[in-house]
C-alpha cells in the first residue's frame, strides 16, 4: 500500500508537509490557554480577595470545557475512520473519510482513502481475473470437446487432420495455463534468474520466427475455435552492431519480447509493421530494446497504467482486425520479468504508433 519513503514523510494533498493546525499545535495551545486561565483567575483572586477555592473550581471548569472541545475535535474523526475501516474489513470499499482537516488526522484520512482505492482496484482485478480466465479457457475447451464428441459419435474419424485440430486447442490451453503460472510467480515474489551471455541477433531472430509460427498456428485454428488472430502484420528486426551481446536470463527476456510483440501486433493497423530494435546499453553487456508499432499509440494520460494487470487500453478501437484482445496480462508479466533483472520498461515518445523501451543493466546488476 505504501508509496515509498517520500510518500510516508509527507501527506499528499494541497498542503504538502505544511500543517499549520497540527495536533501538536492544538495540544500546546490547550496547555497555554489552561495556564493563562489559571494565572488570570489567580491574579483576579488576589486583587479581589476572592477565596482561592472558588478560583480553583472556576479554573477547573474552564479547563475541562476547553479540553472537552479539543478532545471532541480529535476523537470525532477517529470514530469516522474506525467506521470506514470496519466497512473496508467487511468488503465495502465505497466509503471514504472526509479530508477537510489540515493536520495529522487529515493526512491519515488521505492514507485510508488511498488504501480503500487500492483495495477496491485489487478486488475489481480479482473479479476480472475470474471473468477473463473463464472467457479465455471456454473457447479452447469448447473446441476440443467438439472435436472429441465428433470422434466418439462417429461423425469424424480420428485421422491426423482431426487430431491436429485437437492438438492445437490443447496447445492454446497450455499457453493460457502458462500465463496463469507466470501471474502466480509474479504474486509470489522473486524468481531466480539464470543469467548468461548470449548473442542478441540470433536470439531475437528466433523469437520473431517463433512469433510468426505461433500467429500462423493460431490463424489455422481460428475458424474452428471462434477466436481471431493477426497474420497481416510484418515483423522486422534491427540490431546494431550485428555482433551485439547481452547478459541476462534468455527465458525471461523471451517472455518480455514475445509479450511486447503480441501486444504491438494486436494494436497494429492492417498490414502494419512491428519493429524490434536492439542497441548497446551504457554498461558492459547491457541492452536497450525497443518495440515499435504503427497503431494509434497510447495517450500520455494512460502511460502509467499500461503495465497494470487486465489493462486493455483506453483508445476507442484498441485492437486491430482479427485481434482477440488478449487477457490484459502480457505487459504486466513483461514488467515483472524486467524488474527481476533490475531494468526498466516504459512507454517512450514516438512520432507514430507506440514505442515501448526496455533497458537491461547487464553485468553491473550481476556483480551487485
């Protein structure tokens, strides 16, 4: 829930770290006012020769009234926060605490409201996960069931072509299960990296070739499964220098590049081009990867949400013809794999389409 050390030191909001009416100030003012009242009444008693016990009674009454007023101003928002926190613990994320105060309690109210927002978002993502997984698994299961039922009923024979169709549906199920496993690894923490030095050109060339093969295989089974895929987008590779090498976990980088290509293809226009570009980074064996497409691009206001789970874009028509839209997990998994390397991934400025930039630290990250 925390936003980092800086966020913990200063509350967000229009006042920043300036709290002219902090609780410390109020308590200090309470002590000063009580002392002034007692002193003033004592001086009046001396000049008017009033009995000291009456002065003490008046002083105590005045101090108690002021203390009651200050205490109520402090406990009333705490009661409200307690009620909101109790609602949140019962699964009601709609209630919020009023943020009208300009003291520590106001900062606490902001924190509780941010927590409620994040919990509501996580609850929404959980429900979306169930819906997305159910939707994604239903299609290949239905296709596989139809093939097997036709074989059992004698409608079709178990010839190689029919079994190949069943195999393709099974492979799609395997890909979906692998995505869920990646998501589980993402939630459970750091996965050990198998770092090694590899040549970038042949490695990325293999990734692009595999992406083309997967797209062709999906296209062959699209009509039978009711899904859609893109086969009209051209993939190109640009590596300089040709002998470029990098030090990373090839399997995890494969996840990154494959998911970025898949996302770029889905958002490409008909017969568009997706370019994978690799350059040498600033450190030894470091790498700068770019994946560019010719689609509608991503609004700057959405840049910070691109790598969130289940985010499928906010443009009016986010996916090109023949695209199935995906699960909204590919970019989240790509960010996870880059974070494991201590690298960075984000949307970069581009004259056309979308440009995703990945930087991997190379050897310094390994030595540290």
